[in-house]
């Protein structure tokens, strides 16, 4: 009977141990680098999928146009066709937007990238930069400005965060005004270092003085000689009324020193 009980106990313990080990093996934690890699691969797959879809939809048309006009440059082929149809009276009407409309639409488009995350902002800024400012449409220029400023602000906030500075500093009017005196490529950490030097130092009160102030919250009419010895010159400088009260008490001390 004891042997059976021991066998049951041993089997139960082994089963529980195996289950615990299995559970530990199933729990997988990821570092930030691994998460970034996974997200990056997912975005790359999504981008490749979108490019394949566009190629299926417009690839054949592009090949036909390039072959017909004997050029491998699709932009050049498009310009040639546009001029050809214009000579036939077929004017391609492009949407006309006011400066305000362009600003509104560009900001709305930029906000989609901002809401998607910092990496999406970086990707779009880099894509537009490759096009070049001179080749951008007014809409692209406006969007590029919004995204580039957001990216710069985010990168500066990250740089300050590394040295333990809250990003609210970047948003303060004082810091913005001070930062305007530096070149744009100046590291934000260097700007902050100089900014700190211009700020008034916080006064650190003498612990002993604070203790006395806490013990004597109000000015008394009379202070004994022993009580007066507890105060420092700084106490008197910071509280002229205290100094006056001690001076008024002196005649009552007699010859005591």
C-alpha cells in the first residue's frame, strides 16, 4: 500500500514539474529590438504587397506606353503623351487648390503618418526627400514640412529623454526662444546644457535654519540670549522682522553673554 502511495506521489510531482516547465517554455518575452525587427518585417511585407498590387494594375499599361513611345522613362513618356494630347486640344485638367486647401489636405495626410507611428513618419520623410524639393508638388512640399518638423521634434525629445530631461522642456516658450539662437544642426543636448546655465539656481535653505523656522513660525516679542544664538546671519538677512525682534530683546538680557 505504501509503495502504491509513493508511486502516485512521484507521478503527480513529475507531472506538475513537467507542466510547469512546459508553461515556462511557452512564455516568450521579446526585447525592444526584437519587437522593432518584427514590426519592420511586417511593414516591409505590406509595402511589397502594395507594390505588387500596383504593378499588376498599372504595370502592363506602363509597358505599353513606354514601348509605343520608345522610352524606358515612364515620366518622360507621360510628359510626351500630355503634350501630344494638348496639341489635339485635349487639355488635362488638374485639380486647382488654394494655398489654404493645400495646407489643410497636406496636414490631414501628414497626421495619418503621425498617428501610425514614428517609423512611418521616418519612412515617408525619407521617401519625399528622395524625390527632392524641386520635384515635389505643392501638396508634397506642405506635407514634407509638417512631417520633417514632427520628426525633428520627436528625435530631439528622445535625445533629451536619454539624459533624463522631460520633453515638456522643449515645449516651453523660454527654451524655444533660447534654442532659436543656435543653428538647426546643433545637438539639442548641447543647447539644453547652455540653457541650464542661464537659469537661476534654486536656493537651498540651510537645514538648521529651516528647522528653526519650523519651530518658530511667528515672530515673538522677546528672544532670550540663548535663542538668539540659534539664528544665523542668513536668517536675519532673510527675515528683517526677526532681526528687529532680537535687537529689541537685547536690553533685557542685562550683562548676560
